[in-house]
């Protein structure tokens, strides 16, 4: 069985600069590779594939030893594969007759993950075994970064990713050969109804409360967003205001995930069979604004309902 383990990184003040530079260089590589494909097809009708762009990497690294040459070759190949998967998904949507969605250039806030395809190739989990009470991951060009390992890692580490969420950095380990740990059978079955007033209502009449994390943070979030709207674009104060809004949204997201995992685990431990309705959240939260010719009705009320559904949906 394969499982992922996500741990908070605790880089030193000096180390915080290097992961950000690594992420920026990988974003630049992604955008350059996308432009290469677009230009080749537009001007010459030539389709550029992953193999050709991967072969060009050695020349790019040789010409930019202080930039692209600092980072792991394998991680840069993974970034090019990421672009290749985006194109494959685009062509699949075209064949299926759906809205294609051509691959986009990645802005600074839309590229937050770098992956190393194999432990030991440009990265190493548990890089300092002489520290038995602390966990470290070594990243090429960054060094040994301490990780907050709040639970043991099981199985064999296959891939390592570093992810930025707001002002925090995380390491994500994808592990193979994780032993399965089946729960004891209870012989019980239940049907559950997911809602807004109560997050979960079981067929036995039990209720799991909806914590409404977004509503609890709404006032602070509104203040932070108003402060952001008053800041001048490109200023340092605006940058700090953006970080404040992102931190509040990040906290709500973590609260939702934590509550959702705990509620799901309690149900799984209690029942062998759980039946629930197949909800289409995207359809349920569709905007009621309508068009200029046919404006919607009760738009404000529907907007509030959508917000409540999404707040509960993040937990479930």
C-alpha cells in the first residue's frame, strides 16, 4: 500500500531563502518549457515533447550554473513531466469534447511544489541519523532542513516533495510497501446524511456538529481583506497584508481537514459499512447571479448558502 506523510519543515532564517529560490527557478523552467512548446507549434507546426526538453536540460544547466545548475537534475525533470502531464490532460479533454483549458503560465502564487522522484537522488530523508530525536531532509542546493516529524514514517520512501503553503514549508513523503493495518470488525452498518446544520446525521439519529470554521474567522478575515484592499500594489505593506489573509485562510483549511479526518476516523472505527449520498458539490454551489439578459434571483441568499456548503464540504 502507498501512503503519503506530510511534515512541517523548520528551516533556519538562512535556509528560508534557498527553498524560495528553488521554487522560483523551477517555476521559470516550467514557464520557459511551456513557451518553447507554444512557439514551436505556432511558428513551425512542430510538437515538442518531454524527451526533447529533458535532453536540453544539460545545456541549460551548463549555461546557468549559478541558477538552474544549483538544483537537482531529477527535480527539474519532474517539473518538465508536470508540464507534459498538463498537456496530456489538455488533449484528453479535447478528445472527450469537454472545455479544453490550455496549460497556463504559472504566476508566483500558482507554483508551490517541487518534487524529487527518488529518495537519494538530489534529496535524502533522514539525512542526519546521528540525531535520533530529530528528523532532517537534505535537499540539493538547500542543505539539511529540520522537519517536525509528529508521527513515524512507515514503508519505503519513494518520492519527496517540498510544498509552500503561505509562510510555511512542508515536506511530503510518498511511501511504498506501507503495511496495511485492518481495523477490528464491528458488524455494524450505517447510512449518513451530510448537511450544513449538522455536518453528519446517521441513520441512528446521531449528529456530528458542524464547527463552521469559516464563520468563526469571518470578522478577522474581513478586516484583513479590507486592509489589503487599501494597500498600494507592489508595496511591502501589501505583501504583508497578502500574507496575513493567506495565513487566516490557511488556518481555516487546516481546521477543516483536522475535524474532517477525526470525524471520518470515528465513523470508520465504529461501522463496517457506511452508505452516503452521492452529492454534486459543484452543482449545488453554482452561482445564482445569472446573466445580464436573465439576472438571477435571491443572489445574496444563494451566495451565503454556497459559502456555508463549501465550509462544511471542506470538513467532509
